[in-house]
């Protein structure tokens, strides 16, 4: 019975995906964006209502509008650094209200008083924290006190309590209804790896067929990966925070640490592939030839990127894992080490970037940098002994 239900569910999902893919591209992009933001929207909605309930119905504040505002700001649509945002929010509100309450009691309200309290609140916030949220919250809170709360009232104290309630509710909702910390980072890494696979294939095709358009496409695509790398780092930071804060995903901490460790070597691999693509385009422009052996190794590197992409997307216990990927890359290193580059400048540079990219990818597969470097060093020693 269960397999039948599962098959029916898979069939229904396939039909929904087929209908979605038949929509215009502009509609697809918007629906994907909405789908990706559904969980943050649910979190913000629940947190806003819960923060109002606690401040208004439990603590009995008359108009605790800052509680739901603080909850929404602390969560937002971004999934990273929510704990820090909550702390910044509470700190900014406290600074702004404290400074404004003190000064407004002494100097009253008016145009120059607003100018003064906003300047002092923002200045104090900048001294306390370098982030943009604290000064903005300090300024907005100071304006509220200077314009809406009469001097000497207790509204400022209540507002600070409401901000604290909203921030705490936001963090609690994020912890109890979390986004999966691994899903977004591994999708980002897989996207970068797939782009690199297509880039090295285009470089090999362009060099082999003397096709400048393929080389230009490869270089443009390699350069366009920076936003994807930035997104990867952002989602990694958010995933690490979720794994720390949410009891639901405490077991994912080790996996997040492994994912976070690939960001730097993957970035380095992208840089090496960019240089390779740029030098390949320069070789075509200058009429330099690259040997078929080097071109073949560039093409073979695409298989390594494919294996790494599958490794990133695999769940724990599935294959390929890091050991499988490391074996694939060691084989690639052996093939590359067996090639003698020609004397031309472009071929020498392309060959060097090929080796460097494999060292970076060995680190993506879990090796330390010293161990990744030792792969080629050991191959060189073995080759020297064989030649002797």
C-alpha cells in the first residue's frame, strides 16, 4: 500500500512540475522565488502574531506595535545571521530610546531636538557596533520617542521590552520551525560545480576546434560565477547558524562543517578555471597551439566536476561520497602528471592552472591542503624514480 501511495505522489509531483515548466519563463521565475521564500514568510507571520500576543495579552502593554515589528525584522526573508540581527535590533532600540528619553526630558521636543537626538543616537550606535542595523534602529527609536512619546512617560521602557520580546520570539520561531541548513548551501555548491564542468568542456572544445565563440562563452561563464559563490557563502553562514540554534538540526552540525570547509577551495578552483579560460582565449588570439594531450585532460576534468557535484548533492550514506570523489581526482592527477606540456607560454599556464584546480578540488573532496599538494609531489617522485 505504501509503495503505491509513494508512486502516486511521485506521479502527481511530476505532473505539477510539467505544468509549471509549461508556464512562461517570467512566471516560472516568480513562482520559484515565492516557493523559495515560503518558509521565511510563514516564520515572519507566526512570529509577528506571537510577539503581539505575548506583549499585549500576557504582559498587558496597551499598544506593543514594536514587538511584531522587531520579530519580523529579526527574521526577515534572509535565512542567515538572525541571532545577530535580533541582538542588533534590541541594542539599537535600547540605545535610541535611552538617549532620546534622557534628552527630551531636558530639552523638550521640536525640530532641532529631533536633529540632536537622532545624531547622538546614531553616533552612539556606530561606536557600539559597525553593522548598519543598530544605527538605523537607534535613529528610528529616537524619532519615535521625540515625536510620539511625551517627555517623562514610561513608553520608552515598554518599547525596549517589546523589542526584546520581538527579537526573542523571532529567534525562537527560527529555531523551532527552521529551514533545512544543508539544502541551500549544497544546491549553491552544485550549481557552481556544474558551471565549472560546462566551462572546462567549452575550453576543451574551443581549443580543439579553434572556436573562439566557445572560448568567449567559457570565459564569460567563469567570470559570472561570483554571485553564485557569494550566495554560497551567505547560505553557509545561515546554515551554520541554524544548526547551532535549532535543536531540530543539531545533528547536522558536522555536515555543515564539512560543507563550510569547501567554500574556500571551491572559490580557488573557480579562480584557476577563470585563468585557464582567459589564457585559452589569449592562445587562440595569438595563434598559439595547445597540445591534444593537454586539451584531453581539460576535457577529462569535467568528469571530476560532475563527480563532485553528485557528492555535494548526495545524502549521508549515499554515493559518491568524499572518498569516491578523492579517488576520481587522484586518477585525474595521475593522468595530468603523465603529460608533458609544450614550451609555449599559454600551454604552460593552462597546464599549471589544470594542476592547481585539481589540488583545489581534492580539498573540496575532503583532503587537507598539505595532503592535496602531496598528491602531485608523490607522483613526481614516483615518475622520477621510474625515469631513473
